C-alpha cells in the first residue's frame, strides 16, 4: 500500500519539504518532467525520499490516432528512472489531428470508442512496463450517448488490464450535475480495478457544481471514500489541490491524515483479504 499522498505543486514545494514525514507519497504532473533536464534532476532527488507517481494530462488516450511514440518512450524512461509503482492519465482526449485543445475533453461513450481506447491503453501500459491507471474526468456537457459514464468505464476495463484512478470529487460533481447516483456508479464499475483515489473540492456555481480542485475536500467526497473503502481495498489516496492553496499548510496535512485513517479503517473481512 502506498498510503496517503499529496499532489506536488511548485507553490507547495517548501512546505512539502518541511513536512515530508507526514506525506507518504507524491504525485507529479508528467509533462513537467518529461523533457526538462533541470526539473528531472530535482525529481530524481525527490524520488530518493518517497514514492513518486507521474500523472499525465497530455497522452490523449481517447484521440483517434495512436499515442505519440516519442511521448510514450519518454514516459517509459521517466517511470523507470524514478521507479514509479504506476503512472496515470485521463479518460479523455486533449488533441485532434490538428489542434491541441488545452483541456480534458469527454469522449462519445460508445462500446466501439471504449474498446479502441482500451487497446491503446493496453499498448501504452506494455510499452511503459508498469501499471497504467485511467482517471475519470469532469464534463459539463453530456452528449446523448448509449452508455452511462460508469458503463463506459466498465467497458474500457473489460478490454484491457489497466487500473482505475477514481477521482471522487469528479464523481461527486458529475453525479450532481448530470443527475445520477454516485453509489450506483460505484456498483457499476469494476471496483477491484481501482488502485488509487483523488480527493479534492470544487465550488457550487449558480446552475452547476464546478470542478476547481481549489477547495477543501467536502463531506460528500469523504463519504464516498468511506463507501469505496468499505467495498474494496485501495492502495493509495491523494489530496489533489491545484489552485487556491491554503495559507496554512496544516489544512492539507489534516486532509492527508484523514485520508490515511479512512484508507486503513477497512472492514475486517476486506482488510484480511488485502
Ligand atoms: Fe483528479
């Protein structure tokens, strides 16, 4: 088990150093280190202290074409160099043949798209040589597609042996914006494939909940973590704070502690089998 970690951000670097003993592991943004020698050297030093997981935003596994070979090769090198236990990216596309979108765009949820994506994810996992976790994103426009989000994820998992990074804040926001039941979602996806969790907070806009990853983790998301952990063993949680960093770092440390407590407070029948 990796334990309870924090997303590494430059704004938090000093406090992370100061409180290294309170943080089990760190997740870094892959693209900040892929082709950046200086940053890479700092990452190597960091990796001597605790486990590091690269979390990508630019693989664009949902694009029609195969992932960029140079990117995948560089990713494999990074994963190897820091001995990452796994790596992750998002269930989305971020580029078309001509345009880099600059955002995580949702996919049409059809069986064909799910199967094609699964094939690509499997090939990337094989090329990199470590487990590849796919993360659920938030989306504000829900196209009329045949599969629900949970069914789409289940279909992807059916056709590859990658894992899942379940962002519980994204699940909570999508469930409220699109009117589905988060628990039913948990009952539909293959929970045994969930290796890692993201925990974050958003804000409630006038008409919809907004994913900012810039607020404290709300009680609804903590409740979902309890629901998840009661059903399946999870190897790692991560507090993912991207903006509006608190003046008092203790707030994040308290969240890290709370996640660790939830992670280890599993029912006896699950804890015994893990
Ligand atoms: Fe996330």
